[in-house]
């Protein structure tokens, strides 16, 4: 009888734990967002300069090689996929438009955002989580140093700024990769490819993708810092926090992408 009662209670116990966890994370994300935005006010502006430069290098410069390689391959894949239909209808003058439109508005920001969350966001959560479980965050508070200003703000600024710049670089290199692929595989002149991009891809398409880049950088920074600063349970807890950070960032990227795309219709 006791075993039957325990079995019947298990789904409700799991449902309650899940609801509590989601509520805790939603409240924590909202509170951290408020604290970060408050620190951006001119009369409360405070962040650590050397720590910001260190994060700009760690987030941006070290991510540059993998973004360039990923972007070139993305451009090549877009041309290969659209090339099948271009050859069928002989519309070679639209090849650059098809690849450029897809890369600038959707594929570039999303793929670079997912790569960014997997590399930078996960590393950020692991670093803050390790500091949290080893009481280094509490030591900062004991020394009257605000963890938001010293730890979160430099990472927040670096991740938004570098996400924006990496998407700009990624878009440019993806178009180069697409142009090279069109020349080598489809025998479409690279000049014709770029003429098609300039003629048919609008400035609005570029701005649409850059707005997504800023939104993705904002979400990844807040989510990775929240799960890092709320880590508990030692090394195992750090692993759980990193996993939750990557999953949460991926969900946020697709939700924001849908919202921004829908709002622009």
C-alpha cells in the first residue's frame, strides 16, 4: 500500500520540483536583468576596466577562428543547396541574392549564436560556477566588492559587443565562402554573385540580422551569468549549471528569433 502511494505521488513530486525550478530560474533571470540594466544607468555606471578588456579578448579574439571557419562552410552549404534549383531554372543571377538573404537574415546570426552559447556561454557559466562553489563570490561581498559590477558587467558588455562584431565578420566571410563555392562548383562568376547580393539584398536584411545578434548576445550573457552565480553542489553542480546554461541559451535564441522575425512582418 505504501509503495502504491509513493508511485502515485511520484509524478506530482516531479511536477512540483520542475515548477519550483522554473520559477526560481525565471525569478533569478528577471532579477539579474534588472540589476544589469540598473548598472547601465549613467549615475550608477560601474564596471571593472581590466576585467572588461580580458573578457573582450577571451570572448572575441579567441572565438574569431572558429567563427570564420563556420561562416565559410555555412556560405558554401547555402550555395550548394540553392544551386540545385538555380541550375534547374538557369537563374544564375539570383544565386547571390538567395545565399545573401538567407545568411544575413537567419542562418548567420542563428548558427553563430549557437556556437557562441556553446563556447563562450558554457565557459562563462563554468568559470562563475567554480567561483561560486569555492566561495570566491562570497569573498568579494565580504570585501565590499559588488559581484554584479566586478564579474557580471564586464562579461555582459563583452558578450553583446563581440556577438555583434562576430556576426558582422561571419556574414562577410560566409558571402566569400558562397562566392568561392559558386565559382568552383557551379561555374558562376564571383563578380556576378556579388552583383546579385548588392542588387537584391536590402540594408533592412542586414539590420534585421544585426538586431538578432544583439538580442542573442544579451540573452546568452544573462542566462550564462545567472546559472553560474546560482551554482551549488560542488563540481557536479558546475556540470549541471553548464548544461542548463547551454540548453537555456539555445531555447532563448530560437524564441527571440521567432519573435523578432514575427515583429518584422
